[in-house]
């Protein structure tokens, strides 16, 4: 019986008093926390009020000093204005000078507190004085006098030694001329009294500097820690010892920055300092020290904190007593229920139900719900036990099925042509398939148990254990020493019976794909003909240098008479010359900076950190290098000469576009020189030329838009399969005053800068649709180029819809072209605009494709019908293997996305079979048809029809 009672008592104490103890700890913790927060809040408020009080004291004291200084200067000015003083000084009569100020001296001494008056003549000689000078006189009186005489401006100064005095020196003027100087001085006694009245505290005046250590001074007032001397002090007996204690605890600079609170003789004292202006030669510095008794405020804060703590403790005691009263009855019922549950766990279902009394009709609580749930649980467990035996038989059948699935998975792992590896929680290999073993040429037992990172080299940011990304690339070194790149895909495996995590890793050998990607990356940055960097890479490098705030120079080179080489010796000879020039530049100047071929016969050199002199030397070196190249082709010897334009950055441009434009201007000026072969563009020259050029062409474009001075021309786009022509690209020219045609290269770039390009696009669209209305019945389509700025024209879609309705043209015969650069630069906008055009029924094309290789990823997502392959690749097809790889890849990609390819710059018959073999549908170029006027082109078509 006693054992049972002890058991029950143990349970009662175990749960009830545990709750009481935990809640007591929580409540006590909250009491302490709130008491601490209250104390901290009161302390913070008190500190803020004291800080505000100290700042106000400081302002009042400094203001009192300024007022005293101003008053002293006014007194000095009144003294200098004495009617008899000026003539006496001018004549240098000492007796007259003494007589002129003798009546004023008693008034100044008694009422204004003036301690000393000094009078000097124009040569700085002291002629008269009244009062006592300052002890340890090291005052720079002569310096003050000379400054006042030289500037005729009054001067004030503060000088501290055994006391602190303010000085005012003013010139004595006679008929507008300075004939001498009057110097007045007085102590800071009045200022000290004002400081005591303002602060309501004890005040001391401290002087620091070399004089503070003078043995002749009162040693009792010397504070060695502050290197200072107490000139004045209220309540000396009490405060002198206080200041000595404070000097040992804080430096003077710390007191100036903020007050010091210290405990002294059972009282809380706050000490603050106000720094006065230093001497002109910084020999000594004065400080006002204020000591305030804050014991009452500190005591009030502590008393409030103790009250708050006592209230909290009383609340804690009341809460715990109430909690104990509430828990006694429910805990008795819980103990009864706790005795039933072990019986239920051992299968005593009927015994458990008999021990729990039936529910009574009353207000139910959580224990009632628990008793009812226990009764229900006993019935369900009894039913469940019966079902378990039935499920045992089903489980045996399932085990056999899992064995068969395991055999199937094992066969799959061994036959799959991928790496399959499983790892434990430490990253050790626990399983590897046969394919991986065959590629690695290693036996299984040598791999099992090794770390995954040891076998397959981890990436630069390594991890340990299973904390790895879901996808990653790693390097495998085979036993033959070959490096293979494996793309791994990791996934967690279900946790085993032992609860340890694991993962499965599936690897795909992507060595060949990585090699192809590296080649494409190289091609994206390089010129296929010369293997130098291309325009895109050069502009990126230039943009990066500008963003980093670098300075330097851009050299733009253009080969002179290169067209003669192509015409006289053939394009193959021209290509060989370009390669030879590129090799020479790279070998001699490759270490100086980035060298690129921008296109055609243009080369560029980026010199970071170069100044004008260095850039000119490099340009001269380029001229000598090219002149030394001997080039023979077709029985002719060609002289290699280049014109070089130099533009310094950032002086001539803070972006690649402006800088390249300025370098281009400099290059054409070098061509016009004919002797020097190079030209360094100056900022002034650039600004003047650019402004004149821009104003001229902006006005020309405006007039052409107003008077319809533009002329439309077309160039045929031939279907290579049968030579049929049903597509034409619309080209734009401008009529000059003589009726000649101006190339768009003259006015389009400036129109893009001035924003007129959008109006030009609309002019071309309007007039082309009027022509298309007459051609669409013949099945002819017109292709029109849209500028990059028109992609951002919010009204372009509505304008095109209105013009289609007004002209009656069928949008199915209209092809709108945008360049690859414009589309990829703002991909989302370009895709939206192109889709909007297609929604109107128009077809779309991507122009100059392949220049940057940047749009392969986006090609499938751009809503275009045609891909126009950039002509720089087409022209070099017969001689460049790289160009053939690139063009074939673009054609295959376009076909894979269901788009038709158009080859630009088809200028020779030899290109046609190559293009047809690549599956390219259309061609455009001088060999297939040159640009001609609308009337001429479609007059021939009408006759054929």
C-alpha cells in the first residue's frame, strides 16, 4: 500500500510541480526583464535630459564668450575714437596721449572691467599703458599690432596663462589713415559668473599648456593628469579634490565630447567641460568645467526600479497560487488515465475500458475528451490487431515482388550508357554501374568506399558530405591520363532502415559538347578571317575600361586603297593581305592592348593607361610596320598604307559609341592629311565638328521628311532553288540639291542619335505600303528594316494598323526586319513588338544574324519567320572553314526552329552551290541583283507579267 502511495505521490509531484516550477521561472524571468527595461528606460530618459542640458549650457557659455568679445571690441573702438587720441598719436606726444585717455580709464576699469590699455604708434612702438599686464607675459602684442596696422581691421584674441583674458586691438584713424593701435584686455570673471548662473552648478576655469607646470604657480591648483592650472574655482575646499579625482578617470578631450558621471563621497556628480578658443600660437587652451550634483535623480530612478521589482514579485506569487489551485483536480484525473494507458499498450482492451468511468452529462473539458478518445482508441486497437495478422500475409507477397524489381533495376544500372553512382551520408561510393567501370578502366572493389570528390574532381567551390548542388560539372581523369567532363545530376535516396541519408548521382559524359561550346565561344569573340578579336569583343572591352574609370586611347586604322587590291588581284588576295596585316599587328603590338578587326579593312587597338604622347608613338610605329610589309599578288606588288585615327578617353567619350565615332572622325582626318598618316583628335576639334555635322544633318533629315526628299529603292531576294524573285528589300536614299542620291550611311547614324529615326521608319512604312498595294496582286512581298528605337515606340503598332487600313495593303506581303543586336539587347520588348506585328498579319525577319552568337538561346523564342545570315560570314565561305561551320550551324538551327534562312552579301557565283547544300532558301547580294529604283524594278516585273 505504501509503495502504491509513493508511486502516486511521485507522479503528482512530477507533473504538477514541474508546471509550477517552469511557470515560476518564466514569470520571474519576465519580472526581472521588465524591471531591467524600466530601469534602462528611466536611465535613458535621464541621460537624454542631461545631454540636452549640457548642450544648452555649452551654447550659453560660448554665446557669453562671443558677447564679451564683441563688447570688448566695441569698447576698444570707442577708446580709439577719442578726439584727442588721434592727433596725439600722429604727433607721438606721450603726455597728450596719457591726457587723452586718463579721464576714461577709471570708468573702463570699474564699470567695464578693463584690466589693461596699451597704445602703440604706427611703427608699433608702445607709447602709453594703463592697468596691469597679464602674468607670465608671452603675448604676441607686436604681431597683433602689425596685423591691425596692415589690414586696418579690428582683431580679437583670447590668451590664457595664470588667468584668461580677452584682447581687442583696433586701429586709430585720423582722416581715414591709421596712425596707431589701441589694445584693451579684460579677464573672464564676468563670463565665469554667467556660466555659473546658466548652469546652476559649481564652475571652474582651467588653463592647459606649458604654463600649467610653472613652479611659481600655486601647486595646489595644478592638475598634472590634465596638464592644467585652475585659474578660478567655486567652493574650492570641496571641488578641488573632486576635480583631482576626475582628472585620473577621464581625459580632457573626453569631457569635451561628453559629460563624466562619477561617485564622489557618497554623491553622484556629473562633470562636463566647454572648450574655449585656443591661443593664436596654441601655447595654452582654456576650459570651463561644470560640476552638477545628480544624486537625487539617480536615487529616484533606483527607487522606481525597486518598486517595480516588488510589484512584479507580488504578481508572480499570486499567479502561482492561482495556478496550483486550478491544477489539483484535473491532475488527479490525469493520473488515473496514466494508469490505464500501460494496460492498453499490452492488449488489455476490456480492462482499460472498465477502468475508465462512463462519461457524464456536464460541461466537458480536455480531460473528458482524452478519456473518450482512450475508450475509442481501445476499440480501434483491438480491431487493428485483427487486421495486422491479415496484412502479414500480404506483406510476404510484396517482398517477393520487390525482389523481382530489384533484379530489374540491377540489370538497368549495368546496361545504361551513363555513370550511375550511389553514396552514403559521408560521400563515400557504395555502388557503381558497369558502364562507369568500363570508361574508367578500374575494378569495382577499388572504387567502393572511396570519396566521390577524390574520384571525380570537385568544382572550385567544394562541399563535403551530401551538401552538394542538384546539378554540377566535374572532371574525371582516366587511368590513361585523359580528362573527361561529366555532368552530374544528384538526387536524394529514400532514407534506409538505419535512418542515414544517401543519394544517387547520374553522370553524363559531355566532353565533346564542352569542346564544341569552347569553340563557339572563341568564334563569338574572334574574327573568322584574321583570328583577331571582333567588333563585339572590342566594344565590350572598351565599355569595361570606361566603366572602371580607366583612361587611355583608341586607335582606329583603315587600310588605304584596299579596294584596289580586291579589284586588281581578287578577294582571295585581299583576304591574305588582311591576315598578314593582322599577324604583324598582333606580333608587334599584341602585348600593348586589345587588337581587333572591326570589319572590312578596319582594325582597332585599345591602349589602357596611355596618354596622347604614347598613343602617337604607337600610331607612328603602326605606320612604319605596315610600310615594311611587302605584299605581292597576281604579279603585282601592293604597298600597305593605313590611316590611323586616335581618340583619347574619357576626354572624347564616356561610352563606346561616342568614342568609336570620334576615332572614326580622326581616322578620316588622317586620310585627308596624306603625309602624317595619323591624327590625334582634340576635344575642342571633336565638339566643333560633331556639332556642325549633327546640326546640318538634323536639318537635312527634317527637310527631307517634310518635302518627301527621300527615295525608295529595292534589292531582290532570290529563291536559290529556281531563281524566282518574289521578295524585295526596301532601301532608303536621300535626294541632294543636284538630284543625286545620298547613301543612308551619311544620315542614318545621326538620325538615330537625334531621335529622327522613328519618323524615318514611319515615312518608309507609309510609302512602302502605298507601293505594296499595287504589287501584292503579283505575289510580291516587300521587306522593311525597323530601327532599334522603333521597337520602343509605343505608337508603332497602332500606326502600322492605321496605315494598313488606309493603304489597303495586305499585311501578309509585308516583312518587317529587326537586327539581331536590337532584338537581343532588349529581348522582352523585341519579342512583344514582333508578336504584335505578326498579330496584324505581317511576317518578321531577324537581320544580321550570327554576328555575336548571342541570340542562339533566344532564337526559338523570337516570333520571326526569316533569319538573314550576316554577310561577313557569307563572303568568306570559299576560303574560311570557320565561316562554313558557322553558316551551316545557323542554317541547321533556323531549319530546326521552322524558320527560313536568307544569305546576305552573295557577291559571286561560287557561293550559290555552297548555300544550296546548306539548305539555305534565299540569297541577296550584288551577284543576284543590285539596288535599283522602284520604277525601274517594277516596270520590268510588269512587262514579265
